[in-house]
C-alpha cells in the first residue's frame, strides 16, 4: 500500500469509506424501515380485527363458511386504482367459540387455524410450511367469536426492500461519478505539491532560494517552512565549508613550503653537519607545528555545525578537569620557567557539559597563555563560583585587536610565537555550544586575562 502514490491511496480510502458508510447506512435504513413497516401493518391488522369484532356476527353459522372466499379486489373495483393486486397477502377468518371456521375472505384465511391464545403469532399456514404469516387473534366482547387477521411476512420484507433499495440504488450508481469528481479534485489540490517537487528536483545544490509557502495547501506549509530553514542551514554550512577549505589551504601552504625548504637544505648540506642538524631540527619543529595546525583544523571542523557533540551531557567536575589541564601543561611551563598555578577562590557551580570539549577549551587557554608569556613569567588558573579565570603577566594584546580575538586564523600583528590563530576560535566555539560567556581583556597591572562565565546556564 505504501508503494502507491498519495493520490491513489486517498482515492482507495475514500472508496472504501464510501462503501462502508453506504453499507452501514443501508443496514440502518433497512432496520428502521422494517420497524416502521411492522408497526404500520400491525396497527392495520389491529384496526381491521377491531372493526370485525364490532360487526354483527350473531347470525354467522358454520354453514356460512361454505360460501367460500370473497372475490379478489380487482374484481370488486374493476378498472382504475385497485391497490396492490397481490391482496392475498392479507386475510382474515372468523371462528366460533368451539374453533369452527365461520367465514374467511380469501384463499388463505381458512388455513390460519384456530388458536385460543390471543395476540400476534408468527406461524406457517396449515398445510403450507414454506410461508410464514403474522396472525392476530382477538375475541369479540361477548367471547362468542374469535377473529384472526393475518398477513404474509414475505410481503412486508419485499416492501421494506423495495423502499430501502429504491432509495440506495441511485447512490450506488452515482458512486463512480463521485469517485471521478473526487479524483479530479484530489489531483487539482495536490498539483501545488507536485509543482514544488518539480521545482526542488531542478534546483542546483547551492540554490538556497526559499520556497513560497503560499503556493501549497495550509497542511503542507509547515513542511515548506522547515525546508526553507533547512536551505538556510545547508547554505550556511556550505559557506563555512568553503571558507574553512580556503583558509585551511592558505594556512597549510606556508608550513608545507617551509618543510620543503628545510628538507632541501638538509639534502644540500650533506658535508656540513651543523647546517644539516639545524635544518633537521627546523624540520621537526615545522612538522610539530603542522601537526598541531592539522589537529586544530580537525577539531574546529568537528565543532562547526555538529550539534551531536552536545547530545550527551555530564556534570562537570571543574576541580579535577582544571587539575588535569594544569598537570599536562606543567612540562611546557617548566621549559620556559613559568610558574603555573591552580587557585580556588570558591566552590565552582555545578554545570552540565561535554567534558572532552571543556577540557580542550581550558587547555587551549592555558597553552595560549604559556606561549605568549615571557621567560620566568606566571600563569594562574582561578576557579570561582560562576566563572574560571586564566591570567598571565605577559605583554597582553593591543586594545584595537581585542575585538578580533577568536576569529579564525587571526594572529595579532607582531606575534613572535608560532601559531595558527585557531586556538581562541576553538575556545569561542566550545563556549557557544555550552552557552558560556567568553571575555578577554588586558589587566590594569599588566598581562592578559580570559574569563569563562557559566552563570545562569
């Protein structure tokens, strides 16, 4: 069923519903009509029997039954409207108090049989087990006569079927016309969706032009709105990918060129051991720098547009996380004789986040501070209730460059340390994923300070 088109499924469902409703309506109409017909004819039988009961029956004798049945209705009326010609479906009989038949009106009255029980009885005629009759027995006020008025049950059933199906057959014959009109209406109403599908099929991958929600039915407008939002996200992602690829290619070109130069120098300095060693040392340094750059590029690529990184959050133990970062950065600090300390002013607020990303955030801040702090300086990581501070006593950043910190591949002019300008970009991206606030500023007493605020997360 799911392989069929929406239009075909709608038509099949409508046809099935129409047939089910038609069948249910037919059954209900048949039951109601049958009930009404039974009430009408039972009332007629009762009135007929009452009229006979009030007639002068005192002179009837058993010899009167020898006169035979009364003539047919059409023989009495002659030409003109004589009612239903099968008037033998209704009959009566009159019995005396001993059960002897005194009078009957047709071929079936004498077959009713006598019954001492009064009221309606459903039973076959005497000598005929095929036809069921509904017979009313009443007695006259003087208890001398029993009057029986009966009607053939098939007559009632035929009349019910004639009334019910006479009304329902036109609807059944009109069903094909209804389905044709429904198919035309469904096709007409679904045409905007087909037009939208054709428009999407002809789009180029970078076409982010929004669809017009007014051109589709109201039920499909949320889908069109969602598609437009998807186009914006995909376009933004493609733009970031293009920019990322261009920036990565630009940043990798310089270190790769330097690596090639140092390799050529090492090859040419076969007889000069000192020059060759210097070239190999520079080659190792360049490889380390390029590896660090590639790692940062991969980290930034994973962070951009990857909301799944925040699907599973854990409670962050800032004490343990900061202690691990400080411990891992201690060898680098020792190489420059920098004093790296972890200070706790207050118990940090419990927050939820991705511990791997937050460790990367704090590690980048500490490594960045160590890189730009002079020999023998100091770097401090301070834990407070609603924020973390990473401070150093280095040269700081020119005020005009503070606003550009966190841009990809931006390095303040005059920076002497090797770097790619991606460390603070990664920090900024991780903070945005966690709804943290990042603030970097120069310290009045000298140096640089980064504040990571997570209050109200």
